[in-house]
C-alpha cells in the first residue's frame, strides 16, 4: 500500500531528472523548437552569422511559411545588396517595413512583380517562385535536359513560366522533391526550407573585408563561395562549386590569387578598376552587373576557358604571362560597350547592337552573329561575319563574309613600315624587337599610413608606375625602386611599365590591399574563459572599439591541437577596457574535458586563459543510483 502511494512521486522525480539531463545537452542560446529539427544545423549556422533571427518568445517556428517580403530580406542580407531602385507597386508604400528590401530586390534584378503592378509582399512564397528568383539571382543558364524534373510525379503540374527555373535549381541540387516523388510547385516554402535552400546556394560566405585562404597549401571548399563585400583577398583556394561576386561589392575591389573555380564564376559587382585575377584557373565566367560597368583584370598565369559577357565591361589580359592561355573564348551578348585589352582566342558576338572596342588588343578569331560595331585599332587576325549591319574601324587581316553579307570599314590605316637596323648590311627588313625583362611583383598587404620600398628586377632603362586610385595609395619611382605610400582603406592596382630603346615595353601589374592598422602598443593584457564566454582585457583602449572580426580564438581540448573558434558577438566595456566575446559552447561528452582558450587581437600575440572543466554527461548508472537512493529515502519517510 505504501509503495502505491509513493509511485506518483517517483514518476515526478524521474521526469524531472530526465528533463534536467536532456536540457543539459540541448542548444544553448538557440530556439528550443529547432532542437532535433531536420534543418537544425543550417538554421543554427545562419543565426550565428546574423543572417536570420528567431521571435521574441525565443522560438524560430521552422515549419511556418515565409512570405515574399521575408524572403527578399533574407536574400538581401546574404548577398549584401544595398543599391535601391525606384519602385511603384500599388500594394506597398514607404511605411512598410519591407519597402527598402523590395527596392533592393528590384535593383538586383531578381524581383519584377506581377503584371497588375503588384508585389504581393505578404503572400507566402511558393516553391516554384523560389526557383524563379534563384534562377534570376544566380544568372543560371537554361538546362536543355529535362530529366531532372520529369522524374517528379507531378511534373505536368509545373507551369511553363517556372518549368525552366525549377529544372535548373533541381539539377544544381539546390531544391529537391518530397519523399513521395512530388515537387509540389505551388506549396508554400517554410522557414526551415528557405534557410536550407539558401545555405546550399550561398555556401561559404565572406562578408567581412580581409584576406582568406592558406599561406602555402591550398584550401579546398567543396561547395559554393559567395563574396558580398569589398576589399576581399582570396588566396590559395580551390572552389569545387560556383563563385559568386555579388552586387554587394558595389564599386569596390576583390582580388583572387591562385584560386581555382571548378564551377561557374558569376561577377555581378565591382567597378571600373575592381576584379583582379592573378594566377587563377576558372572554368566559366559570367559577367552581368545590372547598373554599371565592371573591369576584370586577368594577369600572371591565369587561364579562363569561357567568359560570357552580358553587361558593359572591360576585360584586360595585357599582363598575362606568355605561358598562360589567358581567355580562350568570349561570348558577348549585350548592347553595352565591351572593351577588350590584351590577347584573346575566340570572340563570338551574339547580342544585337553590340559595341566592341579593341584597345591594344589582338583577337585570333572573331565570329559575328548579330549586328555589331567594332571600334579601336586592335588587330583581328580572322573575322567571320554572318549578318549584315556590322562595321569595323580597322579592317581585319582576314575577312570572311557569309553569302549576301556586306560590312562597313570606317578607316583602314596603313601599317607602319618596319625600319631597317641602323647598322645596315642587308636590304631586308629588321627582325621584330624583343621585349625587355621585368620580373613579376607579388601582391602586397599594407596598413594605412605605411610607406614601403619594392625593388624592381629589370633591364629597362626607364620605369614608370601608376596607381589606379591615388586616394588610397600613391606610387613613386626612385631608380629601380617603387615607393608605395598608403592613405586610406581599399584595394589598388599598380601598373609598372619598363622601357628601353629598341625593345618592346614590358608591363606588370600587382595589387595592394590596404588595411586598418593595429594602434601602436594595443594588445591583450589578460584573459578569462568559461564555457561559451571569453573576457579579454586590453592594456589601452583600441580605436575604434573592437568587433568580432578583430579577434582570433582557438580552443584546445585535453591538450590536443588548437582549432579555430568563431566569435558570434562582442560586448565592449569602455570603462574597464574589456571585451566579452561569445563563442560556441563545448558540448558535454561521456568523459570530462579540460579546455584551454587562447585569443589574440588583430595581428598581436596570442594569450591563453587557464583551463576550465566541462563535466561529463551523467551515465545512466549514476541516474539509476540517484533515483534508487531518492526512492529509498521517500519510502523510509
């Protein structure tokens, strides 16, 4: 009888102990409703990056649908879009919280609205709408093979306006079907599905200025990479997916050094002196900036198989080494001006009204399939013209016209005669002059206010050098040295030209990334670490106050190798000159763990905290013994 009266108490105790046990292994600082959710990993990662948040009641609601307005806000955040367009949709106004996001979405070109001039921002975004938006956002090419979506049981229900986009995103693996074999194009997209899809698309996100990669070995990234801000240097990286240089870069600079991209590189951002490719290997490059012109400089031993130009741009290969293939094939499909500088293999023009300017350029083969104007005195070795309405400022060396086709030659200048050597001798023409030597100059990283000298190895008798942005950095030539002086943050391209009488000039380019300096004498003087929190004290106040990107944190468990730890938040205390950093918790395991945290500020030295202990998870034997003891006490009472 006594046992029966005590049974409810036992059940309560068991329940409470199990609750404590399982809560101790849960997600600290994360919404409870994503624990054990199929999208828990992706949601947690995006929350850590500040790309998405939960609700005020500490929930995330992963299975709730997401609206078109919320979807636009997520994309704009992930891709760093800031440029706005004038919008006149009848169902929104400037007082709506999503007005700016709608304006950015239209400017970026992935949202157009409906034919009745509405945006329908509060409607749930459907799975087929997500596919169309991603197709526009990623400049995806049409996939002719439809086997990817024909496998869906409801293939016939996918409307014509979304079928191509759905096929493209399914082929890329960004969106899949349901276990029952359907795609369900009209279904609403949940918050969990949205984060998972965008996480696949974005891949590794670089959204803070700085240098990334390894000093010597090559870092391999299995998926996509997205860059959404300016002043980024990627170095020694192999990207097995696609690389997206988004409109969030604006008119800023991105430098790729010894980078291999096995997928497609999409360039949607950068200005007229912006994207530098040095010793890179790229498969396919798509250039499409919505609102301005972008300049792409390929130099060193860079090889690009295909470039598809879909907006105004400058492609400069003048600093490619003799050993490199440079740009093998260019497809031009825009009526905006495209400038070509340097040597190119095949140029195929497909866009009606194309305007191609050859500036010190040599094109081995040009195929023209749409009315085109070719200006400049660059050399075209072989031109194949298949349509009327084309003109050349300078006649190609060999011109082949399709039946019934005529072209206009604006001017056909006489090539200069090669003068004989002054030494006389034979009466024939002299040999073409050779090119002087000028060694390659490596990329540089400097700090604001720094001055450095770079020696130039060359047999030139005259050296000139220019900076493409003298507000950031100036360059002066002193003898055979370059004197670089930095002024403010930014990335700069330096062009060095060596000259010598009787020789062809040699041109070399290199880039300089100018970063914020570490204030003299600023360093960490003390550190204290607990599980999930690191508090560091400075010897003097840094200026400006530190951010998450200023710290490098490592952890070592049980004396093992130190590994990097991400910093998700910084709380600055100016009075105490302290920063409290939030880092991921060290999860409990079946064994006790001794953890040592080390930290450094910018490029100063690491300091280490004393170890702290992460206790082991209680075993079921311990829990059982505790319960028995508790029950015995109850029964004795």
